[in-house]
């Protein structure tokens, strides 16, 4: 159940987490010209572009450390395409720690990093 299944579980958990905070989910898996944003959400008047990283452990680094400079540039490209730069926008990362038991994914922890990088 590795890879995409864990990623999907992480994105679903992240969406639930953001909804509980009162955010409106605008898009999931928004893709344009080779760039993809896991979640686009509204935090009040600000549009937030969220990268979700799911990992079983932090043994080799925290999930947010796996957002490369290339990925950041792709997120910025997608964000500019989405709102044309004419809006308040922010880039967040949500780290999801999970475990697998009998082929099922269980979320252990969610860490939300606001303003993870500048766009």
C-alpha cells in the first residue's frame, strides 16, 4: 500500500484538518503545465497553495525537507496560473506521519507549516 495510497490518505487527512480550521477547499490535485498543487484552499481572503508530504517516520528527515527547490518553483508557477498573482497567496506544507497496519493507513500526526516558503 505504499506510494500513492499513502499519499491519498495524507491528502484526505490534510483536507479534513484544514476544513476543521474553517478553511474552504477550492481544489485538490490542481495540475497545469507540468505543475501540480495538492490542495488549494481559502484561509479567509488568502489563497493558500498546500503541498502535502506523507512519511512513515522522520528517520531520514522530516516530510517538509522533501519539498525540493524545483517543486517550489512548480508550485509558484501553478499558483500564478491559478490566480494570476492578483490575490493574497501563501505557500504552506502539511507533514503527515502515518503507519500501516494490515495494509491500512492510519494517520498518527499532522504538522502544518504556514508560510513554508516565499513565492
